[in-house]
C-alpha cells in the first residue's frame, strides 16, 4: 500500500471509491474510513485468495486449496482451523476474536470473522465466501473514546 501511495498518478487528496490494488473488495467510500482499515482489508483479501503452497514463497502463506474434493462442511472445518493462525502471523494489526458460519441475504453460507483494529481504535467484522474466498462485506465500528 505504501508503494501505491508513493507512485500513484492520482491526486492523494482526491477521494477514491474503488481501491486500485484490491478491485474485488466491496464498494464503499474509502475516504470516510481510516487508512489502516483499507490496508488491513486489502491484506486480508490477499491472504484469503492465496493458496497455500502455490501462491507464495512461504509454504504457510494462504489457505489450503479445496480442489473440490471435500464437502462444504469439511471446507468450513479447514477454514476454522487455519484462519486464526494465518491472521495472527500475516496480519498482526487485526486482532482475531471469533470465526463463525453466517448466512448472506440469498441464503448462502459465508464465514464471519470478528476482531479488533487497535491502530484504528475500532472493531472490524468481515464476511467472505467459503468457496470463493472473496470478502463480501465488512463493518468497521470505531470505539468511543
């Protein structure tokens, strides 16, 4: 994110609605949120999309690929066991609290992860698709001072 800000051809004071490095993120007005929220959400999306053993030099970066050989219940169990360690190691700015299975508006199961962002003084909750591993929505709530 530092390189994006340093070498961007866009005016830094011009608010952006769609971050250029993480185009798959939900549409939101990023100028209303603290900068660290964008950085953390973008890194979380990169971690979720990375396949362990394929997408990075580090052997434990990313999540184990499903390859379609396991059912949804098995995939949920794998995600619940891998995500806490992955987040604590590769995104320490997000203090993991809880992971649970939720249902989106269409009735499809999604993973819901909650935690804290001490650098932004708030709580962050995001939901991502179990199969797509794409962040579908997130909520940032600043803690009252």
